[in-house]
C-alpha cells in the first residue's frame, strides 16, 4: 500500500468511527425525549443476573475495528469494509428512529464494589438505555468477523467465538434484550451479504 493509500485508509477509518460514535450518541439523546417506547424482554430475562466482569467483553467491539484497520492492507477491500459499516450503522439509526426500544431491566450498580462495577456504572451513565434493537454492538462484531474471514481464511476461528462472547455479554451486562442480539446477528450477516456480493 502506498503512502497515499495509507492516508486514504486512515481518513476512511477515522471518518467512519466519527460517524458511528457521534451518530450513536445523538440518536441516543434524541430518543431519550420520545414518549412511547417498546420493551422486548422475554419472561425469563428479568432473572438473568448482572455479570459485571463481562463489561470488558462488551468493550471488545473496538478491538474488532482495530483488527480490521491493522490487518487489511488492501485499500479496495478496506473501502468495502467501511461501506459495510456505514450501511450497517445507518440502517440501525433508521430502525432506532422508527422503532424506539428502551431497555428497562438495568439494575442499580454500586461502583464501590470493584473495577467492573465502576466501569458498568460509568457505561450506564454514558449510554442511555435506548438504541437497543437491533444491537449495533452485535451487528458490528459479526460484520467484522465475516469480512475478516473473507480477507484471511482462518480469522473466523478467532473472531466468531469472540463475537458470540460479545453477544452473550450485552445481555449479561444488562444492556440488551435477547431479541436485540438475534436481530443484531441477522443485520450483520445481511449487510455483509449485500456489500460483498459475489
């Protein structure tokens, strides 16, 4: 990859991260002022315990982006990755606006109980309980896993188990319903199939 290509890659990477993060928190704030919300919890979900240590698995989403950024050395392929993430994130924003889901099962967290509880408490403060369905966290990690397996055979053996760990964590840190996770997996796969058409 030439220096010019690397500069383009950097610009694409930081642009899509900015679009994702700014857009997400803007949608989160706007949704908080809505009057009608949907709740998608199944009867057993209120009994799922908070597992605060899994907040560190939850935060792995950004490691997936870093893997794609550091490993992909083909600008055209990287452009497809960025397009995939753009489509995926935009699709979520549209669904968040049309179908506002509120996660209402968050427990009270005592940050004095340790680092994991402190991080969970901070994340609850930062990320209001909206932008739930589908889970953008889950969509992104599965999307990255699909295209990294395509880019380098065998990467899926590492990334897909970690993707399922992230999917498990979003439920056990009380951020998402099970329905959000299933829908997030589907959206990640669907966007991949649309962008990486044979």
